[in-house]
């Protein structure tokens, strides 16, 4: 219809981009899988079993059980966002991988969507590894916590597409430090990860509610503690709506950059 922006046309060929990135990861799987396995252990021992001994229970659970779901959400955010910022920028600008792929039957839309799907897959892999670790410590409720796997992929789509937006608009790879320190770090600290948002001032709570990580942490915590409620439906709808919007923006901005 006239007056409405055209949605990007993505074909099944986007999976070829996903497959290309998957094959590269398989060649270095030891390095790529070691960090997601060790990361939750560091968090658990430092904040859960370390700091947690000085903190009383929160919401009727121990601090370790309260914080463990946030580890999964943080990993989903970091793995997908950085894969589609630094990783995608290197493939686009330095390796010229995008130019090579666009010279094939792949369209720009296919390439970008394939990158986003791969970023979401990285989030799923990392989330599954961390879920296994925290489950080994008895910090999650099973089998309901298996719902975290599709949630990790959905959260990965959100942060991967957000990463692609920044990869498309920054002038240089050094400029990616800005969204890292001005967006990712504040979300890490004030996204309901280390403490409940209710203790923050009302204005800060409103800002935190606009953070994607806040909604992902809330859903992750509700699932792992088997405490789903109506508010979590709001979290899910917020993630679905914002993800769809940012995917469209990511493809639009990256297409504009590559056509220049």
C-alpha cells in the first residue's frame, strides 16, 4: 500500500550465509565453546557463591538462584550482539565477505538476515551451555527451564539485529565502543540482573524498562524459577514487537551502507 514502507524480501538462501558461518565455527569449536562454558562458572563463584554469602535471599530464593538466570540472559545478549557488531563489521569492511556473497545469487537482504540468524544461533548455543552448567548446580527448575532454549534464540534475534544496526551506521570499528559502553554496559548493570529493579528510583525504573535485557532477564528468571505470570506476557510481546522492528531497520540500514 502506498505510504507504507516496504518490508525486506528475504529468501531461503539466507540459510547459506548461516551455513557459511556455521562451518567456520566448527573449525574453531574448541575456542568458541570453551568461553561459554567457563563464563557462567566465573559468575557463579564470584557473585553467587562469593558475594551471595553476604546477601540475603531475594523473592524467597537464594541470591545464587536469583542471579543464575541473569547469567543466561547476559550470555545471550553478549554472544549475539558482539557477533553481529565486531564480527559482522570485520566480514563486511575488512574481509569483504559481503561483497563476495552479494556477487552470487544472494541478495543483500539474504546476507543480512543470514547474519542475524547466525547471531541468534550463537546465542542459542551459549544459552544451552550455560543452562547445562546452572542446572548441574541445581539452580533451575526442570523441565520447564528447557523453554529457555527457544527464548535464547528469540533474544538472540533481538540483540543480533540491534548489533547489525550499529554495524551499519558506525564509521569505523573503533566506534563500536560507543554502543558497547553506552548501551550494553548500562543494560548489564541496570537490567534487573544483579538486583531487583524495584529498589531503583522511579525514573530509573522507567529507563530500565526500555532496555531489551530487562525483559529478557525477567522472562528467563520467571522460567527458571517456575514463576510465570501475566507480566511475563508483556515481556514476551515487547521482545517480539521490538525484534521485528529492529530486524527491518537492520536490513534497511545495512542495505543503504552496502549500496553506497
